C-alpha cells in the first residue's frame, strides 16, 4: 500500500486492498418479488451471500468487514418481517459462531441492544466473548444500528464521563466513543440493490470513504460482483482535500 504522509497523518492511497469494507446489504425483498416468492426467502438467500463475502474477505486478508443487517428504521416494517429477521439473526448466530471462531474471526455486534429480547442479548454476548481474542477478520454486524444514534450515544458517553468538561470535545475524542471505535474508518462502502443513499449507516466514519453503488441485488452479489467493487476502489485516487499532484508526488516517494 502506498502512503501519503503529512505532519500528523499517514493517508492510505487505494492502490491496494481496502482494509475496511462497510456494506449495506440491500435488495433481498426485490430479489424474492422478482421470483414471486415471499420476502423471507430473499432474506434467507441473503445469508448465503454473507457467507461468501466473509470467505472472500478472509481469502483477501481484509482485516475489517462491517455489514448493515437491520437499521434503527427497519422496525417500521410489518411485524412478521421484523420477527422473521430477528429469528434469522438469532439462528444465524447460533449456527455460525463456532465456524467463525474456527476461522479466527472476531464477531462484534454494533447497535442499540436495548430493544432486543433477553435470549438474543445472551446469544450476542456469548458469541462476542467466544471470539473476542481472535486475530483474523473482524466482522462487525450492525443490528438496530443508526448513524445518528451512534453519534448521539458517543456524545452522551463523553458527557457522562466528563460532565464538567466545558472546553468542547475534539474529533478524536468523539470517534473513540463511537460503537466502532476499534476499527479504522471504512475505505470502501458498498451498497447493493440500486438505491443511492446511506440510509443512516456510519454517518461519521463515511466522511472520506470511497462509495460504490451497484444495481445487483444482495442475494446475487457473488465473488465476481465483489471483485468489480474492489477493482472500482483500486481505480480511485483518494485525495483527502489535497491536489492530484500532491498525491502522485507522495506515492512516487514511497
Ligand atoms: C435488505 O433488503 C435487508 C434488510 C433491510 C433487512 P431489503 O429487505 O431492504 O430488500 P428490498 O430493498 O425491499 O428489496
Ligand atoms: C438499509 O436498507 C438497511 C439495511 C440494509 C439493513 P433499507 O432497505 O432499510 O433502506 P431504505 O429504507 O430503502 O433507505
Ligand atoms: Mg431495502
């Protein structure tokens, strides 16, 4: 990987693999509808894509993969669909955690857990503690997650820890209280399913992420579709406010 160095930062230029990929897995419902199947079938098929993508990230030695599975706004869906998704999530955790552990994958759940039932909270805690010390891929699953919630909970945590702090907080301090404080900001954001929006995903961290939108529906997002996203990322020049000339100068010095 090439690096663009400045006084205080070391900025990666995307000639290499992204180190953190964040994904909005969208299009399960439309995938099912096209086949005159219930939406639930699309969600189930979407789980197969999750397997494939996790495997691809492990093969490519990508350190961080973050998947948006259920947004804070998805509670607005019909009750049956919400409970199907929660069950699918619970079953997925039960069935997959041992395999994730065997593959040295660390699993982290990000999102507001207060709305989950006790059984689900137990399963999440069990899965996280089993895989806590794994050193391979860090797989973060965002469930009942919202970018605004994340920023607010960070502000509230900071305020609680330092109630009399009046001088104002800086970016680093806030970032260290976000749900994903343990990961670098995503290099590549992928949204399947054709919509071109962020839908309240990692609002803070996506500030300088390379965005990739594809019409491919999530259940159809296979390895070749993933490779296209990587190729698109690798064709970009990340300037972080600098000029193109500054970026090429810094790259040629590395
Ligand atoms: C994404 O697929 C999965 C979740 C939001 C849980 P959708 O269910 O949003 O599928 P579409 O957008 O209706 O096709
Ligand atoms: C975003 O998908 C959330 C997840 C994939 C979990 P949605 O399908 O809920 O997004 P909107 O409502 O179309 O923006
Ligand atoms: Mg959708």
